[in-house]
């Protein structure tokens, strides 16, 4: 099969992909069409079916595997497929492993590296808390390694939550060496726990969409509750330490407008917010550059609120 990352403007599409999303819409002239997102393990690709009732367009739903025939065009700097025909596929015509995006880094290796950070924590209570999640809770460990860090914005792949968490931990460890007033045990524990709520906020692949709790509560609140549940099981856990840790989680998005229930009030919470934002933004930019064939200016991007450009060194 031809993977999504290999397409460029002008190519012809004739292959099987996972329909990640499907939504009916209407043009300004009142003509119906379908918005579709195609997915394989290398990424996603927007597609448009301009006449969903025409011959050659089979009935299909989101999360179905479909054979697509169409042309690759470019719209506002992003590739898009103008779909001509669609056929719903049967089991046996495809290998699901080709369609689920996975981290480029080995999940087992990343998890062992994270466990080494767990082992470096000196505070007895924080170490017990981390071990309760990352060493003893088998269901949590499985979900944490398989989860994505986001629906689509950054690290939206299997192992993405682990990769993002490890990157944030590494940045926080660097901050601690550069700014000695930071409490390393508190900051690194917060870094390892800051996004654990995402295992309940976002459903596993291939759906990778928000759960009811994800919509109603969000990963920040869910994560804080998960930490509190473990804290209750650790005899003598200092209340002030628990509050500081939960504050770091509740404030890690930094601003109310970004869904943060609190703004950072302690140095560790600020450091976590900066590390989280750094990794999320740089990964988002990386994914944009890796998924474009354009050179020079790439067009306006709403995440960065800017017209982006591919760096040239000549």
C-alpha cells in the first residue's frame, strides 16, 4: 500500500485506508458533501466526497476500512483528497497494523527510561505514589503505554502519551539542574503524573476520540482525582505535599483560556507548564513539517496563529 506520508499534490489515490472520521455537510449553495479523514499508521489525510449520493460511493461509517479512489490536491497548504469512488472493505482485505499510528520510538525502551526517573525520586511519599501507578497498577501501565497524548494536535499516536510524558520529565530534570530552587522530587513527580488523566479522557485506538468523562471533566481534573485516589491509600501522606502536587497538575496548562483550572502559584507548577507547552508546541511543529511536501511558506496555522515556513539553510 502507499502510505499517507508519501503522497504529494497531483498523486492518484487508489488504496485502502481507515476512515477515522466522517461528517456530512452542505456547501454555501446547498449541495451536500462529506468531510472524511483517512488514516494509516503514518498519519491522517483530509478528504472530500463532493457528491455522496453518486454511483461508486458505497455506504460506510467512521472506523470502517474503505478503498478510496481519488486525486490529491492542495488547499491552504495542506493536502486533501478529492474522492471519486469509495468501496467498503471486508475483513481479510487489510492488516489493521498498517492503519494505527505508533510512536517512532520503542515503547518498552521509553517506559524503562521513565522507570529510572521513578527510581531517582528520594521523597518516600512521592516515590510510593509513583510506584503505585507505574510499577504496581498493571491496568494503568497497559493503558499508559498504549494511549495517545491528544486526539490530533500533538503525539496523537499509540505510545504518544508515554513519549510526551518522558519528554516533559527530561525538560523538568534539566530545569532542576539550571534552577536549584526547584524541588526536583515534586516537579518530576508532577511531570510524570500531569497527563495521566488522558487514559480516561481519550478512548483507545482506532477510535482515539473523547470519552464522556473526557468531554464532561477533561484530563486535568481526571488526573488530579486519580492522584488523590492513590494518595488516600498511602498512610501518612503529607496533606500540603498532596496539595502542591495536585496544584501542579491543575495548573499545567498555565492559562484559564487553555482550560487550566488554576494558574501556576508555585515555581514547580510554572516549570511544568513551560515544559509541557514546549514539548507540545515543538512536536506539533515537527508533525506539520513531516506531513507536508511544500517548501517555503506553508500557510496560516491556527495552532500557532501564524503563517508558518519551512526552514531553509541555503
